[in-house]
C-alpha cells in the first residue's frame, strides 16, 4: 500500500534530531562563542554562512548543506559544533586531554584572523574545563582557586554523576568560565550534554539580559510620558479647558506610548522566551547542593530573576499607561459629547423660540390679511352690486357698509379652512 506523504513530513521529523549533543571525555575542554549583529543592525545570514565556510576551508573540512542551520565535524585536532539561531550564531570547539594552566587555551582553536573578520559582535564566549573528580575537598579547592567565591555557583547534577561550577564573571581575557568535574565512568555523551547546557544557560541568560538594558534605556522616556499623562488627567478633572488642545496632547502621548511598545515588543517577548529557556536548562540538570554553596538555580533567583522582573514591570507599566491614555480619551470624548449635547439642546430651544415667534407673527399677518383681503373684496362687491342698489334706493355708502361684515366673515372662514388643510 503506497501513501502520499505530506511534503514537510521528512523535514519535520528530522528537526527533532537536528541538533545532537556533543561528546566530550574527561579530561577535556570546550570553547564557546556566540556572535550576533551589532546593535540596531539587521542580521546578515549570508555573511554568517560565508564566515563559517571560511573557517571550514581553513581546516579543509567539508561544507554543510545549503540552508543548513547546524553542522558538526572535525577541524584539525578539534571538533566543531556550529548552530544558527534566531538572533545569533554559535560556535563550540571541543578537544580531549588536559590543558595546563587551566583555561589557558581560550579561543586559540579559532584562527585569530578569522575571529577578526566576524560579521557582528561577540554576545558571549565561555571556556569550559572538564576534569575527573578527585575527591570533594580537591574539587572545592580547585573551584575556589578558579572562581570568585562571592558569586560562585556550584552543584551536583544528574544524580551526582557530575559537579559543575561557575561564577558568571568575565575574566581578564574576556570569557566566562565553567568547570565540570565528572565521576569516573561517566559517559562522554552525558558530559557533552552538561557542557552544552552550561553554554546554553550562559547564552540565553545574556540574550535575556538585553531586555533589561532596553528597559533601563526606556525608563526616562516612560517616566516623562507618565508625568505628562498624569498632568493631563488632572487638568481634565480640574476644569473644562480646551477640548481640542487637550485632545492634541493626548494623541501625542498615546502615539509615543504606542511607539515605545512597538520598539520594545520584540525584545520583551524574546526576553520572556530566553528566561524560560534558562530556567528549563537549569531544571534538567537536576541540581543538588554541594558543600553548602549556592546552586545555579539559587544564583539565578538572586541575580537573574530580579532583572527579568524589571523587564516584566516595564512591560506592565507601558500596558497600564496605554490603558490610562485610552480611558482618558474615552473621558474626553464623553465630555465633548456632553458639551455637544448641551449645545444641541440650546440650539433646539432657540429654534423653538424662533418658531413660536414666527407662529405669533403668522397669526398677526393672518389677521392683517383678513382685513386687506376683505377691503379688496368689499370694493369689488360694491362695484358689482352698485347697479342693483340704485333701484332699491340704496346709495353706495350704505351698500358698502352692508357688505363689510359678511365679506369679512367669509374671508376669515376661508383662511381658517386653508390653514386647517395645510396642517
């Protein structure tokens, strides 16, 4: 039986296996580098791929497939793991065997000329030293010699198969440092997973902290807008003011708030995503305390979480201010509608008064019209009936006097019927 596959079935299935963990023995070391675009610059994926190919050509290594987002392979005496992420690319070089003094090699596995031509800026770089566990006292002594005690985090991970340590400080060479102490018999893949997790924690932590820098940068503008909005609302509550002028200021504040939200939307959303990844990567290590020292989770709770709450608070502050501006706009529209309604009522009252005056004037005119029409009707009737009045012994004056009342009554009745017919 032959079935037609969805065109994306194979691609989606392979995505679950797209980024395998590296393998690393103990002793060994890893150097990690993450590169992203300069601040405010768009990412150039073509330049990033060309930079990777230049590194592979340097060592005569095969190229990845077109459009690939990851590559692993041997370059010289090192193993390279390259990944392209949403905002950055990462390089990890792994090598087996001891290196003395500790962390001496740095990024020497990368050619210096190649590093100088990187299409972007270094987001972070980390050195990871892997050693065989040689007793807990010796592990504690080495960790204290390599890291700053005040900020060092140290924990047993993966059911006490490994011990990890780091202080999240940049050393004199510009790198973060981590140490992994593996129990004898720990598999290379397990060690490689822990090394990968440590590098991911450092990278995602760095990317998340970009949101804090943005939040701090917007603090002054947000404070100024908040003051303007508060003054505007107070002015609306204190007196009528000029609705047009108030509306113009309100629109200006609202537009600036929407601009800030648009500018910060992507970074704020990315910060929340990176924060989640940091916490997930720490949780999968299954930490337990080593010698009373703080774990990685406790370090993040003390240092990293407040920064993330600052970013979250800034987002909420912007959202609340936008809602306040919207409510102020509703209040202003309500005030304008009420004032307009009052103006309409005054206009209608004025129209009623004018209509009443016109009606009284109309009645006056109708009265005068009865007189005028009656005058002309009496004159016509007098001329019409005068020849008949002389044989009857009536002069013209008596005839006119006799016609006035009947003619006026008839004219008044006729105009009244016409007015009733119109209404």
